[in-house]
C-alpha cells in the first residue's frame, strides 16, 4: 500500500488545492509526522487516518497564516467559538460539534473525524476475565478455574 503524497492528498481533499497556502512541503511535513504517530493497527485505514491527521494540522497552519496576514502572532491558541456578537448575535452549540476530552482535535472538523476514526481503529476485541486470584484457597487460576503457576 503506497502512502499518501501531496497529489493524492489534494485529490481526496480538493479544498487544499491552493499550493501557496498548502504547500507540498507543509503537506509532506504533516504526512511524515502522521506516519510516525499512527501505528500498523490502522491497517487498511492508515491512509485515511494520515490524510485526516494532515488536514487537521494544515488547517491550523492556515489559521496561523491568516493571523500573520492580519498583523497578529501565529500560534496563538483559540478555542471553539461559543458566542459572537455583532449586529446579529451568534452562538454555537459546541457540544454538538466536539468530542469530549479531545482537546485540540476539536479545533477542526478534520480533527474530530480523525478521532472518530482513531476510536474505531483502537476498538478491537474486548477481553473480560474474572479475577486471577482465588482468595479463599490461595490458588491462582487463569480465570476459567484452571490452575495457573506464574514463573
């Protein structure tokens, strides 16, 4: 399976076609970090995870670039908009668009999509077993009643 490139990334996410804002170098940078962060458990979903990971971080990069163009400082953290006032007052239900305890991943829709996918990938089969210690007679069992002798 070939890993994503800036070309394949842009084919899947055409909103990042602007090579001035989203350079090949920027995309490759975040794809490279994604390769280091995402492990083989992602299997057939690795490329989708890499691309969502990259889209999240290059979106944040674009926000930083806009801040600089407006005379601001890049990298200043902002949360999700919870209210806004102008001629018309705007308020957002942030709970509907964010994931609990997901921090910066909630700053972009790509981040929440990435986390949803990561939760699915990380789910695997559950193993539930009774206690390994049978406290009454001191015999250690394997959870099914068979003796277990730890080395």
